[in-house]
């Protein structure tokens, strides 16, 4: 089932590789890029920006055994001039991973890490994503070069004269999940964002294994969000085996230097909270919205973080009470199908979105639900009117 508006499915030239012809006729939405599983490379970190001239820019990175994601990761950049109906590759960036596209002061930026757990870097484009600056040093976009960093395509928010972007490092003990420490980066809105000295980092918060009755494994991929009373918070995905998924709300001080967490109030029920999500506020509806991998009761099996075959539209009046508004897309198989890491923007009455999609392609499909073979574009028309339940 899908409630995404349809569109023209385009065949990327890479989709014809490795023998045989790809069949993309059943893929939901518009295929921006297709990377067959046999290539040993997988689609990660989709991000989307809307430019002032009406064009769209989307990006994704490549991970997997035959990619360079552990050394000098590659991110592909695509443009659409017709509201997402068709797409063309605009650039390929070496040394960019887990990255967010955002527009600020008439320029396009991409911010993430150099590689898996690499340095934090930012690049600027003044020609709509076709060419990019190179982060050679602390004056040209190399922001943090002293540790192991992690992030995802999450919002960059302007609030109280500053830009805010959530991050994690991965220097804690215990391996994946346990090793993530949450923090916030911020810079004055009028600063040169390519200069490391423009950016302030909060302290870094690690896990307490006693949280959630001992079922807290870790937090990651946080969103910078402004609360109704004007506070800046970091809302993070929480890795836990419980079917009752939650998110964590970390408080950030007004100057961006202090991050604090209250485990008594900081965990909130969040459909799909064990997977990456993006939260944005919509003034027209006076609600916060997200697209999340909610797991309906009929789909529950195993760890919720590994179930990504349902995508739901959810909303909240206050960031604490979340409800499922509509199931947008689902597939009965969770093993090789996923609609995940969805990044999105408001556009009038619609939401436009890009997804890291694992789906059938006539070439054996995705390696698994996680190791996606597509980046797809979707338009959720008249999203504020959609209704449906958590079936």
C-alpha cells in the first residue's frame, strides 16, 4: 500500500550494470538513483534541500564492502528542475558521509563527516550543488579533526541568531550503540560556516546502562528542534529491544555549551523511535511532524530497529505526545524491504521526501532491508488532511 503521490520512474545507468536488465516498475515513487546489490555498494544517508529558484537538490552516500566509506567516502548529488519528476546527477563528492544538505544565506551547504567515524566537515556550493568547496583545513570546512564522529541527515535549525546541528561522537566503551555520545554544534547565523572557529560544541553525553530499566543500548542521529517555549533540544533515536519505541529529549543551553538529560522526563513514546527520523514544525497546522518507521502490531517481530518496511506520517502538538496520522507505505516483507532514513521538507500543502529504499529491482533486490539499493523521491500531497491509524 502507498499513499505517496506517484511519479515517473527513471532508470539510472548504474541500474543496468552487473548483467541483466533492471525492472523498476514496482518501486514506489521516483527513482533518483539505483545501485544494484551486486555492486557491493549500498545507498545511505538521503538528504533533500529546496532552492530559492524552485529546483530540488538531493544527496546520498555509498557504503558497503566495495565502497570507500571507511577511508574517503563518496556522496552523490542530484538535481531536479521539475519538482521531483525527473532527476540528473550534478556532482560526486569525495570525502563526505552521513551528511545533511541545507540552505543558508542563499548558499547550499552539506555537513557531515569525512568517512565512517571520521572528521566533521562542511562544504558550500554557490551553483546549486554542481561544484563544492574542499575542506582542507580549519578555515575551509574542516570543523572537528580530533576524534570519531557520527551523524545523519538531520535538520539544521536557525534559532535565536544561531544555526544548530546535532551530532554524536563514538568514543564511548562497549561497541555500536553504547559508544555514542550526544552533543550539539552551533554557530552564529552571520558567521563564516566554513571556519572551525565559528562553531561551538556542547559537552558530550554518554549512555547510562541503567536507563529504561536496563534496556537502554544507546542513542544516536539526533534532531535539533525548537520547543514551544523557545528552548533548543536534541531529540534522539533510542536503541532498545522494547516494542514500545521511545525517543530521548536532551536539553541544550541557550549558548549551546551545555547538554543535559533527565531520564525521568527525557524519554517519550515515539512510533518508530528506534530508527532515524526527522522532526520539523509546521506553523500552518501548529504541529510537529515526522516520517517514521512505525511498527504496527501486526508487523512486530524481533528487534524494532530492524523493522523498516512501514513508513508512517506522525504528528505531535508538544514533542511529547505523538500519534500516527497515516500509514504512507508498507510492504509485507521486512527482510529485504525498507523505506528508511527519510529526509523531507514542507512545500505548501505537501511534504516532499527522499528515502533510502530497499526494494525489488529485477536483479535480486536489495542485499537486505538495511543495505538499500535505491534513493527514491516522494510527494505526500495534502499531508495535513491525511487520516488513518496504526493498523
